[in-house]
């Protein structure tokens, strides 16, 4: 697999997987905290969709 930040190869056994390093892990966390990553729509259970 590849690190989602820098695209280096990462093994599942690496200590920071799925990231290659603590640096990339912190960059990803910062992206979430700053609002750069967002979930576009609320997740609805399948049961709620049938009631609409």
C-alpha cells in the first residue's frame, strides 16, 4: 500500500501504517482538524431511507 500523504510504499507491519512516518500521520491529522477533509453528506442508516 502507499502512504496517503507522500505516496511512499508502506507495509501493514510498519509502526505508522497506513502512513510511512509520524510526520505524514500528523499532516493527515492536521488536514482533518483544519477542515481540509470533509464528509460531504451525513451517513443515514438504510432503515431511514425506506421511511422517506
